[in-house]
């Protein structure tokens, strides 16, 4: 009888343990879909954002990562980092060109084709991937530019073949700058899906088979999964905002004005602090955008020449040279072959140069006015001033000058109460003479 009870107890314990394990398994959180949003040019901070997002998804064994993309293009080196992150991801990465009317231009084409699943919203487009935003490309010869284009074409063919997409159509986006609508891209096999919104995209993704870099095939199970949107951090948003040529240029200009104002008016503090911060942010942005080094050096030379005007009397020559240097550096910052979103607006350069010239002229005028003004203290400040003899001056005595008693020496005897003119100061003694009659 005791043996039977022991068996029953063992069975009950096993059933309890099995039940607990089932409950624990069901209590585990379901895999999450991580959503990243990229809207704007492809600059270094975007690569950092995407790399961090994919790494986070891998750490939490995510069901998938969706990158909602709308970009006119960007830097080739940054694009390479993003493509490498997507190709080597240990979780499925879906690139969705959205919202309706969005564009995966230039760099965006490479990023979209690199995805495990590529999707486009209605009215969106993809292509025009000829490598024009390559930093110093404007300094390359025609042969070198052709080599760069051929290299980009080979790269996009390789990506397309890896993902089972049409390499010929992909290559045409580089060598012929072809662009395709969402329907054309789907028909040519450049993308896998058309979806009106995120919900439709997730429903279409359910059950698709994708292959990871390890060779492992994975069935997408995304229906009903929790969605977590990963936004840029505050620092990343700030750096992304300033990584725009016109904004970077304005920051450089504001920084220049602030530092010049601090030099012309030492102790103001705020212009110097604000100018220094703006200048550093502007330099970071220009560096991240692969601005020509010669252009940045000319900008800094202009700043140095305008600042030197404070310490060297050049009658405005140094300031004029500084403004010319600053303007030339502005035009040389980016290659003429760069697309519009990777160049500084010419009207902005002209207006900024004029405003900078006007500001420096006003500051110089103020400095010259101060330099010409009679001194407020010292020997020069007392010459020609009026005083009153408190004692007889024969030749020495005491006078009243600006409410204070001074020892004085007159070049001629003067009676008490006489009005005197100060001619010079020797130590703490004033030399005086009779005040000229009107």
C-alpha cells in the first residue's frame, strides 16, 4: 500500500513540474519586432544608429528588424558600414521604403537591396545610385571616376546576387543612373513586396523564408508580435540635425562671429562660449560630410585673419583678407559634382559673406572710435583740463581738480581762486598755467 502511495506521489510531482515548466515557457515574452526610422541623408550618425539597433535586436533575439527608409542618398563610406551590418545581421532585417512617395535614392538603393526582405510603399521609387557623393570625387580624373563607378556596380551586383535579386537591373541603377517605381522594382525582382503600411507589411512577411549569413534558413513569425520603435538618442538627433551642409556652414559662421566678438570685447563671455561650441559642431559636421580639407583650412585661415585685426593695426587689410579667405573656403568645401543635398547653397554663401563683412566693419569702427577717444585715465587724461587754485601758486601750492586736492606747480605766480589749466603730470604733482581768457 505504501509503495502505491509513493508511486502516486511521484506521478503527482512529475505532473506538477511539467505544468510549471509549461507555464514558465508560456510566460516568456514573445519575440519583438524592432523598428528603426531613417529619413534624410545617409551620414555617419545614421550608420551608428542602425548598427546599434541591429545589435540590440540580436541581443534580445528579435523576430525581425524593420528599417523604414526614405533618403535621397548619402556618403559611400557610410553606406558600406550600413550594408555590412545588414548582411552580417543574425536576425532578419527588412528594409521598407516608406511612407508612400518615399525615395531610396543612391545610397538608399544599396541599403534596400542588402535587406533579407525588401519592400516598397505605393508611389515610392528606388535607384539613381551612380556614386556622385564620394567626398573628394571632384578632384578625381575621369578615369578614376569611371573606376569608382565600376567598383560600385560590381558591389551592387554582388549584393543583388546574394539576395537573389536581378543583378542587371541593380547594375543599371549605378552605371545608367536608372530609377524604378515600386511596381517596376517588384516586376524586375529588385524588391520582394509592396505594402501600403506597416501592418500590411507584417502580414505579408508572415511565413516567408529568409537565409542568414550563417546559411541558416529562418521562417518569419511576425504576426501579432510586439512592436518596439527604436529612436535616435538625443545626441544622435543633434548630430544628425547638424550633419547638413547648410546648417554646418551656418554653425561655422556663427562660431566665427562669436569668437571675433569675444576678441573685440574681452570679458563678454557668452559670445566666446556660444561661438566655440558652434565652431566645434560645425567642424564635426563638415568632417562627417567629407568636406574638402582645403576648404576647411581656408575657413579657419579667414577666422584667424579677422581675429588678428584686433591685435595688429592693418587699417582693415587683415579683416578684408579674412573675409575673402572665408568666402573662398565656402565655395571649395564640397565638390561641384555632389548632389544638392551635399553642397552649401551659393546664395547662402553670398549672404553670409556680406553679413560677416558688415559685422566686422561695425566692430572695427567701434574699436577705432575707442582708440581715437581721449584717454579716461593716466597722464594724457589730465592734459588741458580745468582746475581751481585753493592756495597761492608761487610757484607751488594746492589746486582742486575733479573734486580732489592735488599738489600743483605753476610756471607763473597765480593767486588763490585763479582758474588754471593742467599741462602735464609728473608723478603725483600737476603742472599748471593760467587758464586762457576767452
